[in-house]
C-alpha cells in the first residue's frame, strides 16, 4: 500500500504548474451503481473510507459546516482534474444518510461520469491539493 500512496508523477507535475501544495490521498473506492447513476448526480465519499481527513483547510471546513446547517447556499467549490488535464467544476458538501456521514461531490459529477466513462465496479483513487486559486481534486 505504501507505493499506492505515493503521489503520481502526473499529479506532481500538475501541482508544479498550478503552484499546488499539500497533496493528500483522500480515498480509493470501487464505484457503486448509485455513484454513476444519472438520476443521483453525486459521488459519495464515506468518512470512514477517507485515508487523510486533513485534506480541507479551516475555511473550507467552515463553509461545509455552514452549508450542512443550512446557513450557506453551497458547499466548497472544487476543480476536479484527471491525468489527461481535463477539468470539471464540482461542489463538495457534507450529507448524513441513515446515520452515516459522507462528503459528497455534486454539481457536475454527471459530466465526469460521462466524460470518463465511469462504470459501477470501477475503482477510482481521489487525491486533493490546494493552489492559490482554491481546492483541487485529482483522479
């Protein structure tokens, strides 16, 4: 698993180009039917699957908490990038369902599913890093 946690070379190069810092492996997950279903439009990130929970800064945590409590319109804006350089604008929020807490990527996740041809059973690995422009996720 140590090798799997090494930041991929393409991500190191991208971070260098974007003045990025603080790469963290968030999680590795086998996608479920609901993760790729068009009518769901979201990727569930169960808190118990997160490898490094320190991937959000204090401001981002506050925004997510405010959204969760209904005092903020949106969660945190995230730019998702892949190894080919394609980018999507998403929104990260916190949800509770059936007494389980999740982070959830919404507002554009369906575009990622279509563009990347994501399927149930496929495994994805999600990283995070920060730039002077904000929060990035990479997969």
